C-alpha cells in the first residue's frame, strides 16, 4: 500500500472514530461537548491539511463535493 494512501486512511479512520464517539445530545453538558468538539476539529483539520498537501488536484473535486452536500 502506498505510504500516503495508508497515512490518509489512518487519518480518516481516526476522524470517523472521533465522530462516532460523539456525546449523546440528551446527556451532554457544555464541557463534555466542548472537549469532544475540539478533538474532532483537530482530526478534521489534520485530514484537510493532508489532502491539501498530497492531493492538491483532487482538492477542488473534494471541496465541490462538500459544497454540494452542504447545499
């Protein structure tokens, strides 16, 4: 497996794991949610930075796809 692909896969798995660990909305206090949110944001930024650095030609397609999802 290509080193960059393996690293990307590991980062994405970590991000998905972080998202799955989200506190349940009915049981959330502000501090617990804040800790979880900061952790997920860090993982997401690592993924985006990795994609921007190693897959710059794909970034436009990824950004476009994310924009379409948000709409």
